[in-house]
C-alpha cells in the first residue's frame, strides 16, 4: 500500500475543518477546493474573478509541486463559480495555467463559503514517471 502524504498550506481552516490543501497517495495528488484567500485569511482580488482564479491556481500549483508533481500532471480540474456571468474571466486564468495541458474540467455554479469569494478550484494530478534529464 502506498504511503499517504498530506500537504498543508498552513491555513487556519485546515485544522478547524479537518482537511489538507492536498493529499498524495502513490502517484495521485488530490488538491482541495482552493480559493483566493491569503496567509492572513484575507480575500485577494475582491470583486475580480480573474484575479481570484489566478491566485487560487497559483496556490494549487505550489501544492502540487510540494507533493512532487507539476502542472503537466494535472488531469482534472473542477471550477466552482459564484457567478456564471464571469465565466470568461475564470476561463482566461485557467487557460493561462492549463492552455497547453488541457485537463478534463468542469465549471459548476456554486454558493461559496464567503460572499466575497467568486471562484473555488479543485485539481487532480497523476504524477507520471519522467525520463532522467542529462
């Protein structure tokens, strides 16, 4: 059985709610729903879907790297949107991170945990064996 590795971002909510930013088991990394909340629990990019999506995707990328993966390993994203009229802004940010990778993805209208949050994103990565670079 492959060992489980929990990745923490240090957010206070991880202990309050009982979750990890990401979990790696074997070659699979699951990243929790990620929002534009910084290390001081402040919302980044208030009112700006694009900026919130970029911030959340950056947090996802850091968690995947800490777990030993790369963005290229992402096979699935789920994008939860508070306002579907802002879909194009979230899509622009998603494309900046995944335009060449093109993981399977869903966009879902959702009520998020704070009114100021416009987007929450989850990701699944499968870390593939890579040839040793010389």
